[in-house]
C-alpha cells in the first residue's frame, strides 16, 4: 500500500454559511456556486475576491447544478426550481407532501438528468428516497430505503456512478447502462463518515468527512491515497474548480454547534492537491 499523501486546506472565506453544502464550479462565470442549505439560499462566490451574491430559494436549498441552457436547477425542500440565466424562476410541483422529509444532495447523469435524494429531518432510518428529475420535468423514484442521501458523482467515462448514504459508512458504485443505474455494490466499504464526494480526472474519489475535519481521496477499489486536513470538523462536500479545475473547494457546516465552538465552521476552504477534476455534468431540462 502506498503512503497516504497529506495536504492542508487553506481557509478561503469567513463564515458565510450555517450549513454549507453542494459546491459546483460554474465555468461560464468563473464562480463557485454552493448552498446554505437550511437557510434556503444559493451562494454565488467569486473565489478570487471573496465577493458573493445570495439567491433566496425557500426554506431549503438542498443541491444545485448548471443547466445546459444557462442558469441552474435547484432542489428545494420538496420540489425542484428552475432558475433562468436572466434570473427568471419556475417552481415545479412538490414531489411529495410529507413535511417531515426534505431533499438533501444530488447531481446530474451524463444524459442531462438531475438526481436528488432525501432524508427525514430527524435522520430516521430508511425514510429517504432517491429521485430523478427528467429532461421533460417529470420526476421518477429511482430507489428507496435511504437514510441520509448524500454524494452522487460519475466516473470520467460515465460508465459508473458513485453514491453515498452516510450512515452506511461506505461509498457504493452502480453501473450506468442505457440511462439506468444497475448492480449497486460497495466500492469503498470503510469510508469513515462520508458526506459529499467528487471524482477527479484520473477516476479517483474525493470524499468529505462530516465530523472528521478532512477530505479523503480513494481509488475506485477503496484504497486511500490522500487526506486533506480542514480546520473545521463538519466537512460537508467538495468539488474541483478554477480555470484549470485544479483547485479542490470544500464546504463546511455550523449545524448543531454551540456558539463560539469551531470558529471556522461555515467557511469555504481550498487546496491544490496536484490533480484536476471534471467539469460539472449539467441538467438538460
């Protein structure tokens, strides 16, 4: 087994979120988009200047992705929201009515469809579902029996999808064939307390460690290659960005922390680990 490479992330911003999540690099705008999830806000951050805009979505802004037509798609509390490049907004119908369940995290597939999973507000076992928003705006249930649905990303060739249900403590992989997810199985069986993830250009996985103050790099076979130390315990998600996609941006959370504890929690961090990432897959609807 190779020696694990060690890095330390730089604190890029002050505390700008309560529960920062779901960072996505917007190449068109040279900007990092993320959500302040339980504030219901999309944060648009210029990483060079620190300037930010905040877009109000609702009570929850769970996850977002760019749209091929411009603008973004956002998973709100129980519905999807389409934001146009000019700021116009379309709220799609609620997917369910149970107010004790909310969307949590997601991403797009190579065919331009947006997925987002759910969780109970109390994190109750098995109450979550993984949904797909199709290009025609219809919504399908992909699978159920999820507890805290989190990271979702694809291999560079689009043939495999990686998925995290946090309490399992692992990363699972699906084959992606004819537009469907098939043959779910563990690929990183011992992944700590995994939250969000992204994939680099070499096909390795970068997994945020909620409560673990770090991001870990794994091979698709589960071998740990690197670890990035983060000066905030509750690390939620990560993505590659910058003009060359060589900077790993990392979000963190202040949720459930006492006032004054973990003072950098809620900040965005960054590191250059010597590899490049992949462009964000976009929603085609």
